[in-house]
């Protein structure tokens, strides 16, 4: 959902593909009646090392991957110490 939202708004082109996309669940909270609110951090990497990072928030259930519209927040900058969990997760395996 985040990819389509960003592509439709001109932030991503076809150079971004699933092979260079990383997604990490930041939080999952039970809401009610089998519905959970989830927050994900997603990093899209294109050719020439262009990187677009977003945070998504949506409600999910065991039956549906999305029980609500998906909020997509474009992240301009992130500041984490080198040893932080998020920093380690977002690094490329090759670096």
C-alpha cells in the first residue's frame, strides 16, 4: 500500500522494486474484536542508492491484511545512534 501511495504521488518510480525493500514492524497493539493497529517502518531503495523511508499505520486482522486505510508518513530524516536497533535493522547487509 505504501508503494502505491508513494508512486501515485510521484515519490517513487519503477526503479524501486521489492528486492531492495525492507519493512520492520515497530508496534502492534490490540484494539478490539480481533483488530490490531500496526506501525511499520519501510525503506525503499532504488537505483543509484536513492532511498525513500516511510512509516505506515493501519488496522489489521487475521482475516485481512488491512482493515482500514493506510496512513503513510514520509520520513525526511532519522537520527539514531549507530548502535540503536532501528539503525542496525535499516543498514544494508553489504555495508
